[in-house]
C-alpha cells in the first residue's frame, strides 16, 4: 500500500497541478496503464518493476494521451521499495536518453554544402565553429569549407540547436551533401534554444567540455608542410574564438592558425621552429566560456604574510631557515648558452637560419636565371604631364573614390594597354608550347615583413584608375599584415616592380617565372633634358624591361617599352584609348 499510495499521490499532484512531475516518464507510463498497476493483488504490485523496465520502449507522447486513474482503495501487499526504485531509475534513465535523442532529431532540418562556383564540385571541411548542442542564430557561421580557389562559410539557415554533425573536420564534402542537422527553435538570451526540455544536460556538457584538437589547416594545393615560426599563446592561456595562437610559414605564404572556439590552450604539441605537416595536430584546446581563475602568486602570498602581525616565535624559524651568506652562483643555463655562442660563431658574426619564404624566393630567382634567356632594355620617361594631372585632381579623386591617386595606377593601365598590343609579353613558355592570355593579370611586387611577395591584380583590362588604386592598396595592406592567401599570388601574367619607393635609380629586374617579362620602375629625379632644342629641367624616371629572349624578340620588347613611355608622358591617350 505504501508504494501504490506514494505513486498515486505523486501522479495526482504532479500531472494535475505541476509541471516538474510531467517530465517523470515513469509516472506518466504508470498512469496510462491503470489496468495493470491498479490491481489489488500481490501479483499486480510485483509487476510494477517489470512495467517500469519496459518504459524505455514507450513514447512519452503516446503515454500522455491516455487518461489516468488509480483506484483510491487498494489493499496490496508491500513490495521491496528498493527494487522498485532501482527499476524506476534504470528505466527512467534509458527513457530520457532515448527520448532526448529522438526529440532532438525530430523535425530537424538538413544543413548542406552550398554551391561554391561552376567548376567547384567538392571541398574540405577545415573547421567546425559550432558543436552538437550549441544554439545558433539564423545566418550564423557553423563551419568552414576550403576549396582550391576559395574558403566558404556554411551558415545556419535559421535559428535553433545543432543536434548532429555528420562529417568531421578534414573530411572532403561534395556540393549539396548533408553535413549537419539543426533543430529549429528560438534562441533565448542565454544562448540556448527554447524548445530544449528533452535535452539531456549531461550529454551537452560532455560535448562542450571535451578537448578540441587544433591542426595545421590546408594552405594550398602544392603546400604539404610548413615551419611553425611563432607561438602567440602559451599553455594555460585563455583564447577567444578565432584568435591567433600560432603562425606557420611556408615558401609562399605565412598562415595564421586560429582557435576554433573559446577555451584554454591545454597543450602545445609542436615547438617553435618545427616542421609541421598539413593536417597534423599541433595543440589541444580545452573549451571554456571564461578564463581560469588565477591562483595567488608567490609574491602575493609573501606580501600578505608580511602584512599580518607575527610573533617572534614565528619569525625565528625563518631566520634559521635562511642559508649562510655566500656569493650567488650564476645560473648554469646562462653559462652554457654563452659557451655555445662562442663555440658556434666568431666574434661579430651571427648565423641565422633562412626562413622558408626566403629560401623559396632564392630558389625562384635562381631558377629564373638558369631557365630564361633574360635580357633588359631601358628607356626614360618624362613624368611632368602625369604629375601635373595628379596634382590637379588628387583632392577631387580622393573625395569621390576614397583612395589617393598614385603613379602605380597609371603605369598599370599603361602596361595593360601595351600588353594587349604585344601579346608575346603576356604569354609564357610551357615545354614546347607557348601559352597566350586574352586577359591581363598584373603581379605587383610588394615588400612584406617576411620577404618579397607578388599579389595579383585580376582583369586589369576591365579596371579604371580608381579600381586599380583600391586593389593595390588592399593587397599592400594584406601583405603587411601577413594575410595574403595562395590564391592572391597565383596566376599573374606580367609583373611590375617599383624600386623607386626605396630610392633606386636604375636596376635590372629578374623575371617572375614562368612569366616572360617584368617592368621595373625607379625613382623620379629632376634632370636636364633637351625639349624642342631647349635644355629644361624635368622630373625623369628610368624604366627597365627584363624579358625572356626565348619568346620575346628585341623589337617587341623595345616597342612595348616605348608604348608605356608614350602613354605615361601623355595620360590623355590612356583615358581616350588612342595612339597619337
């Protein structure tokens, strides 16, 4: 009677008056099976544990649709309450787990790989920004997919909770493939989706607290490894999501490795200077929503101890524990380091290992000298007309376009028009073939902190002065910040190098293979020149054109350089696209 009475009271109180007991699947199932539970004989009471064990196989939705009644007067023999309790708990746990999984996936919508371009059929899922159980807002980034051309962000189609991730980071995924499932629902202020009554808290906490592996991301088709040049965070440091924790340098680009989510850097598995392969694990992140509480430092403890009044009895042992006064010995590590410096190098000489980028630059420059039949032709250009144009309209130009008018846009436009007229300089040799281009992608040499890089301005034949200036400014900023990608530096058909910004008066630029020509700009210097049989002072610049004599003859090279000279000395020709 004690057991049946207790169940009857809990059912009546909970199901009728309260919400908390409505989550008790055991009570709801018993309520829907009154014929078996509401019996007056011992056999019916002893069947309760059996019915409770079967609870995991019944749906709470079907159970809640039945009316419940328990007879008020039952005289039954008591059963072992401990056995009933164990059975109840076991069945309830199994039911909660099953129902939580079923209800979480019920009505879930698919998240698929979006279209990424006409020629792109698949990509690599490089990182998950959200985990199973995380609440997301509509259009929030949940994953990143990298292709050989672009990195695409996969966003949530609507607000809700991630209930399942179908692929892992590093897997290749085809366009249109399902990668995750989302349970729609409004997201509360606390960051959780509202319809989460059946979610199992313990499973959510397990997912969010499991360590996350941080791996070397994809850095391009031809790049398989790099050198870890710097750790930006130490073990135990708290990092925000997308915060830079390390930098990996390759022979083409320096890649920043960022934290996939908020947490504590638990362990670093690679040392600075190590060569790491793409996809290898370099660190472990412990997810956390707040920084760890720092323990009191030794100095703080000592200061607090000194601030407290202490008796002479307590101070006496401190005096006794002080070792006898003796001259302090220098740290052994410092001595060894100083010895190594003398052994490994001479006085005044420092040996530093070349970075991977510097080694790659050296290899490519030497490759150009060994492969191409390089020849350089020179000319000089009067900058008077272009400087006058710039001084007259620079303020209006900047006011309208939000960018300053420089000389690079004029030389880029002039080179583009000349390349369209002389296609040999816009081509390259591939084995026994010559590859021509009907477009102009100009590489602009930029000095970055890690070395010389040549990002590409695409389709210059379609750009005006303002668009060229904006593209140059953007690429220059990315180079200085180390944010250039492989795609930014691939595919150029011609290169312009401006050594004049460093004061160079004359030079012979080296080809950027496999291109067939490169234009070198130099410093502007006032010099006496003869104009209309008169000696006048004009701002002059030397131009140098290095070209591959295997493909480009001297006539085409000289004609090309003279065409640039003509366009720069009279910028109206570029604006009107004429040759006077």
